[in-house]
C-alpha cells in the first residue's frame, strides 16, 4: 500500500495547502472534512461497525512514530 499512501499524502497535502491559503477555510475544518469524506465513502460498502473498528485501530496506532500501512483485507 506504499503507492496508495504516497498518493493519498499528496492529496491531503494539497487540501491542507488550499485551506492555509484561503481565509474562509481552516486546517482543522479541512482535516475534519477529509476524515468525514473518507468515512462517508467507506460506509457505502462497509458496515458502521467495521468502520468503527478501523478508526479504533488507527486511533490505537497514534503512539507509533511511523504510520501503520497495511494491505486491506
């Protein structure tokens, strides 16, 4: 998933750059919007419980120095 992570990082960096340049946007609101957009997309084909488990797993991994990159099941 290294290719997916690199691509996604570029998309996120671009979104935050736009939020930083526009006076009607904030980085925090952009971050929430990105998270909500991903969750909304996931809910089209994953159960709420599955999405919750994914988010809990990622939250548990926040202490790690490196992001957790795994291949989806």
